[in-house]
């Protein structure tokens, strides 16, 4: 017996980022002058968020993850996007309260976006 035919509620199926949601175009200068703290920035969604804020014009990105080498890779990618962004890498396990306290005590200035 063949599979039942299901109605499609979506007119266009997309398999990639299209222009109206592409952070490289829609977010340009939306975070200009802001300091952004991103946890889990070494890979996955955190990495993608860090890169999106670089495209959005953030002036300072504070990147945290448990692995310093992953943070360095992301920082290099951000510098390739915009060399004027101050990138601060802090190897931090957010499950460790003392490491989180040390992170916030070490931050100079205001964090605009968490």
C-alpha cells in the first residue's frame, strides 16, 4: 500500500539561507558599538551567533566555551569578517559557578547583550 499523500502547507521548501533572513545582509550595523557575551561560542549555535554578531557590527565580542582552541578558531574567523572587532576569548565552563564569577569579574565595561 502506498504512503498517503499529505497536503503541503509550505509553498517553497528551502534548503539554505535566503536573502531576507541572511544575517550578513539583514543584521548589518544592528549591533554597532555593542559589547556581546556569547556562551558556547566554540561550535554549533554559539559559533553561528558569534559570527552573526560580527556581521551585525558589534564592537566587542566576549566568547566563552570550555575549549580554548575552538575559541581561537572562531576568533580568527571573526577577524576575517571585521578586523576592527575586539574579540576576547575566555575558556569557561558555565556549569562551574566560580569560573562564571571569575568571567564577570574580569570583564571591563558594560555587556550590552548576553
